């Protein structure tokens, strides 16, 4: 049976505050131990994260908000920085990361536009 457990050790994303969000998800023996730490933030503009998704490794993630007329463009830049993920050549891992980030942005748009499943 698949299971996911999410925990959060703090609720604020402010500069200088490390926020750890833990996710343990999957079916044994394929359980992902995921932990994301806020490295830095500029409220309303940028969020720098260190995503730890062992056994795959760790990634640096920057989420930037860019004003665009009456809208906001959300940009995610991510890449592996430690662990087995860095052994995968960038031309191979980049499309997988991009696909995941597009899906994350799609889900965020659903939430922001009030179209998320209730």
C-alpha cells in the first residue's frame, strides 16, 4: 500500500528562518524520503529552497515571481546539486525536472484560480 506523511516544522517563509517540510511517500522498498528547506526568501519576489529527495539526492530550487501587467509569472529554476542525481547528464535530467516543474505550476494555477479539486 502506498502512503504519504507530510510534516512541517515551521509555517513562515521569512529570510533567515529555515523551514523543513518532510514527505515520506511510496511503497516499500521504493519509499522517497523528501525534505525541503527554505534557504532564503524575499517575500513576494523569490524563494530559494534546498530539496532533499533521497535516494535521488538534493536539488537547488529557486521560485521567482515576476510581475506581468495584471498577472504574475511564476518561474521555477531547479537542478541537482548533490547525490546520485548529479551523475545523470544534464541533457537527460533537465527534461525530467522541467516536466515535474510544469506539473507543479499547473497545480499552482489551479489553486490560484480556484479550480482545484475540493
